C-alpha cells in the first residue's frame, strides 16, 4: 500500500501543474503565510497538489467552485499538516462548499426524553470519518485569529486521530501528561475569563466545549501566533509540538 501510494504521489507531483499567478494571488491574501521559508512554501505547494488530487471538493447544489476557491481552501487545509503529512487526512475524501452559511436541522433528546429540533446557520462543520462542510462566504471573512478552514480541519485532525471527545492524543515524542494538563488547565482558565466577563482576545466560542477550545486555539496558533505565544505560552509550546511548527518564530 505504502509503496503504491508513494509512487502515485510522486507521479502526481511530477505531472501536476499549479498556476503560479493563481498561487501568488491566493497566498498573498493569506497574511499568516508570509513568514514561511522557501522550503516550507515549496512543501505546502506539494501538499496542496496532492490534496487537490486525492480529495474531492464539490460545490453544494449549483455552486460552481472556481479554481481560486479550491486552491484557497486547499492551502488553508494543508497549513496545519505542513509537517505532519497528508496521511493525517486519510480517513475521508470530501469537502463540500456552500456559497454562504448553510442551515442544519438537528434533533436532540433532552433528559426528559423530549426531542428538540433546532435549525441553525453554520459557517463550517466536520463529520467524523466524513466530509468537511464550509461556507465560502465565511472562508472569505477570515481575519487574524478567525479562520473557518483551519477550525474545521483542526476538528478533523482531532476526531480522526487518537484521543477522546475532549482533546486529541499527543504525538509520539510528546509528554502525554504535560499535553493533557496544559490543555485542561488552559481551557479552565479560559472558561473562567469568559464566565467573569473578562475580555478575551480569543473568540469566547472556545468556551463551548474542550474540542471547540482546541479548534479555536488552533486557528489562533496559525493566524495570530505571536499573540497566542505571548498570552498562552504553555499552550503555544504544546501546540507547536503537536503541529510540529513554530509559526510565532517565523520572522
Ligand atoms: Zn467547531
């Protein structure tokens, strides 16, 4: 399996072409890519080529995906796995893109056995072992500290890897207690800030659930790294070990 896959990937990289002008256009709008070294940019490009070849990206309904849309999503999806490799995304193939917020109907039974139906508008959603769903309008709203693509792919990295429903497992070579304790303590401290109405630089949505905390902090790790490293140094260090990147250290 590994041999065939490697052979196939080498062939894709040899034959696939990326439009240089489009690459420059798309990456120039993503300010958090600016510190990448030439070597890292090249690796990102290769991952993006493989991502576009192995994953299936579809527009929902009649929404036709322009090359720019595909490339932008692929670039942002591949940044978190720059030093982990595409195999992290092995267990699924689909990315579904809606032009704007999409509505999801959910039914949940409460403790009394009453079923509540909710209908909410979402910017993104990630299914365990299944597709990532994104709203292109919300992808375009990304700013420092807010990035729906990185958010949903952080969920994928979490839910399709080891770990429990709160947090992903540490990577080989990491101290498991240090990883877990840092995430738990940071989450508690963040929730205390939100409960006390103290202003949080990070989106208060991170207090919803430990898994959301991980996804939101991953957004900040890649798109507002200097601030995360300053305000949450222990968490930053653990995420740097987890993603095997040091975005705040990039000039
Ligand atoms: Zn989420």
